[in-house]
């Protein structure tokens, strides 16, 4: 009797390599567990729980776009390698990329087969006694029988059924290295056979307690250098044998009692994936450790930095990010700075940023440009996204100023990969400040560089770009504060709807007034706190044990957003739109204060 509990810890073939065709998802099953198998464009094989985390819809009917797997029910997207959720339609928060991740299983490609399992341990089955320099997989045959009921009939079938064919020149000797593997060694005395009979290795894949798939490989046979007709005849010959074995066995077992069903243990999503990650005392998390893998000069003032996870294992991956996301980089000089990721879809083996040297520097860009070296170690946060790309727009307009191209480059890469229409405009003061030109010219969107325009010329060009806004189009802006303000004002004057205009500032250029004092009631905590002049609301909250996530801490990124239940906020941020500020239902706790004597917050 085969112990299915022990089988959980073994490697089993669950598909042939040829089953994983490009841009396709294969439905596999092992020990009652359904898996979605798909090969990404980088040749990585993913073995995932066959369910979308939203409603349990099978991912095997999803769309493999080469870097992500798209659930066709509500459009959730999952990243190659990590299975992290990268996009939830109509969900602007950054939670999906940081916390929602499907169950994954190890997958190895060997002997022309895809191997996985419930919780496989140890090595794959070794076939050291046969020639595996070349292998040709046979067509898989599934039998309604338990694995232990197939072992002997399969061996006997290759003796008795061959005798029935009258071919006395071919004999097989059997060896069973383990309960799920059979090796048949061929003895072929025929001199006129088109292809000498090869040895065969059969592997029994326990689909569940009452079903088994036989997966066989012809050992030592190079199908690419074999006569196609002879090979086809040989494959048909073995398929007939296996089908006869299946039919005889199922007929003989028709009156046998059904075995006890095997109930797989479906793991729930871990707690740390189902909730926001813990934050440190000052709210700026640095949960990741990365190595500076490379540094490249893109222009006289811009360098790109590639960060890779510390593990040297090929499968080491970082949390997936969405287009527009940024990370907190904790620099050796003690500063924390936020930089937009320029990663394309499915790139979870590294984070890439591009940084312009600002002179005079407050210490961030200078530390990166002048002191950081390849091989240095850094701490970073997981990606946050408060500048989320809508992927359902009929057309997306991307307008960047200088280094503001970085988040929009990630968006352009995503839109290009999805085949969505977009236009990218890049404003720079001189030609030497252009970067990523070769790639931008090859992307499917319309790319335009605007060089050397003064402020009034820039305003005229923006008015031309934003003229006649059509319904269901969205605008994304990133760049220096004067340009963003000009673009936002122009868009409003040209009747762009407020919810279609998205923007991200490098920093908050506004002068902030912290001279007022006010009280806050925390509705959930039951605390009433006083925020004195010269101290931020965020700092007071932390002093009293109320921790909030934060990033820029100057009102530009939106990370420390808090809902307002009563009172009138004094907004001093550049993250909220004018309409959002007018509603008065939220504030940025790092810079906002109160116009009323008291605020009631949803904390």
C-alpha cells in the first residue's frame, strides 16, 4: 500500500515541458490539489494554487501575458515568480503589492517533465541506470485507479500485450527504484526496426486517492534527430499499449470499492500576507536588505542603481511592485529618501531607481552619486504606491519633467506590455538630460521629447498637449513643482475632470506654518491629545503610542493619510487634489494642522 501522506513530501511529475506553451496556463493536479502551471517569457515555470484570492476562480482559465497572470473574473494580476498581487482594479491603495500573495509550490523542469508536489523534500528521482542524455516524453494517460493498483499491471502489460502482438524480438526487464517509478529496459533483437526500441522510465503521478496519471519518457532518444514518421509510429505504439492497460485495469476494477478520498490540506494565506506589515517606531519601515548590483550613468547628472536581494539563490525575489510605486532607501549617512521604481512588469529579482544629483543637495542624491559603490548593502522598505496607474483608460497621457520620468517610465512599460494606448511627453532643459531614449523609442506608445523650453513656452506646449480632453482618458504628471502646478492649472482650465488628473511631487515646495496649536480626538483609541505649536500631528501621535506608516514626512507622498471625522483640516500638503482638500475628510498627518479648535480622527 502506497502511503499518500508520505507521498506529499516527494517530487512528482505534474506536466510535460511541452504542456507549458507560451502565453498558456496548464491545469495540473497532485494529491487532490489543483495547480495552475505557466511559463513566463523569462522561461521561469510557476506552480501556484489554482485559485484567485478574490473569489477562488481558477487561475488556469486566466491569461498568461508573459510576466503576470491575469484572473479573468475581476482582473486581479499576479507577478511571475513571487505570485504577489500587483493590481486590483479600482483599488488605489498599495496594499495589494505588499500583502496579497498566492500560495506557490516549487517547480523543477527535468527529463522533459515539470516536477512539483505538495511539500517536496530531497532530490528528484534519479535515473542513473538509463541513458537520459536525450528524452522524449510519451503522451500521459490517466487511469481511474490508485497508484499501488497500477504498478504490477503496467509491468505485466508491457510483457503480455507485447506477446499478443507477436513481436518476439522485443522484451522488457523491469526495475522499481521506488513506489512511483518503473524502469523498463528494452532487449531488441530485431534488425529491421526503424528505430531501436529505447528504455522507458514511467512515473506514477498520484492525482488523488482514486486516480493516477502515467507519465513516461523514452530514454536516450533525440526526437529532433529521429525520422519523424518512425518516431510518430513509435509514439502511437506506446500510446496504444498504455490505453489497453488502462482499459483492462479499469474493467477489472469496476466492482471494487472506491478508496477513501484524499483530502488535501489547503494552506490559508499567512497572517503577515493578509495584513499590513509591522512598522518601526518612526513609521519608516526598512524590512528589506539589498545589495547594490550595478550603477550606471544615464546622463551627466542622472545615475541608475540596481538593487538585488542579498540571497545568492536564483529564486531570491523581492516583493512585487506596481507602476508608480516608490521605496524608502535608508542611506549610509542616516538619511531616508524616497525614490520611484522604474521596474517593468514582472521584474521581482531586483529594484531599479534613477536619481538626479541635486545641487545643493540635502544629502540624499549626493550620498548615492558620490559615496555608494557596487557591492554596498542597503536597507529599503517594501514598495508603496500612492501614484497608482489606472489600466482601464481609453488613452493615458504621461507628462514628465526631468527626473519625473522615473515613475512614468514604469507606467509606460506596463502599458506597452498590456497593449494599452498611451502618449509620453518628457520636458528637459537640455538634450543631455534625456535618458532611456533607446527603450522609449521602441515602446509602442507615442513618445515626445521637449527640449529647452522656458516657462512660458512650456505653458503653451502643455496647453496644446492637454487640449480637448476626451472622456475616459487619464493624465499622469510628475516633475518639478512649478511645472506640475502649471500643468494642473492648465488641465483644470481645459475642463479635465479632477478624478482623471493624477500627480506626484518630488517634494513639498510650500512653506509650512506650524505656529498653531490644536486638539485631536482619536475616535477608535479614546484619546484626546494636544498638538502644540512647532510639533507635527504625526510626532504627537507617535509619542502616545499611535504608530502610523510614513515615508517622505513632508506632505508629498500620501503615506501618512488619516481620515477626518469632524473638524476642518488645514491642508499643507501637495498630495491631495483641490477637490479632495475641499471635502475635508482626510489629512496628511505629517504636515496638516487644524483650522477648527479640534479634529476628530479615525484612529
